[in-house]
C-alpha cells in the first residue's frame, strides 16, 4: 500500500547528506566546478543504465502524455524536466550554496521545500489536480515556517 515510503526516505537521506558535501566542494572550488563534476558522474551513471537496458529506454520515443488536450512527447517532457531540474535548478542551487555564508541548512531548506509548493500549484493549474483546504493550510504553515527560520537563522 505504501511502497513509496522506503524509497522516499532513502531519497530524503541522500538529499539530506549531499548538501553537506556540496557546500565543502563549492567552498573550496566554485559552483561551476561542482556542477560539472556532478553532471559527469550523473551522466556516466545514466549512460551505464541506458547501455544495460537500451531497448526499454528507446520505447520512450513512442510515448505521449495528454496535457490540456494536446499530445506531448515524453522525450520533450524529459528535456523540459532536465532543463528545469538539472540545469537551472542545480546551477542556482550550487550558486546559492556558494553565496550563503550562514548555516548550510538554509539553502537546502528553501530549495527542497519550495518545490513542493510550486509543484502543488503547477499541478492544480496545469493538470487540474485537486487542492483541498488541508493542503492550503499546510502550504501556509510551510511558508510561515520557512520565513520564521530564515528570519531567525542565528
């Protein structure tokens, strides 16, 4: 029933540990070096996965998703996701880590929590997913918590 919980916790662990090391790397080099190195490792890992199962991955060319009554290729959606998540997201995230002279946790706090709010709003407006009053209350509490933490960072 909740098969997603354990992998989600493992992802949270990875995302919780990585900023510590990324902050050290950015502090001792620069955000571009960290971005390139991270990209090379991610690319090599992706290439290995692709080579191990290329036939499965090539099926993506034939797949589409209907968004706002239009068929959109999964390749196109993947490209958009990579541009926003890896290129824009990682460059801005690593730059913020390098510019942040306060506690390491501030940048990941904003960078990892705000996407939940953005995703909820985009899902509501683009795919018309439902938002209930409890979700709205949760978003308000989350924003309040972020502002409270940032204003009291010491």
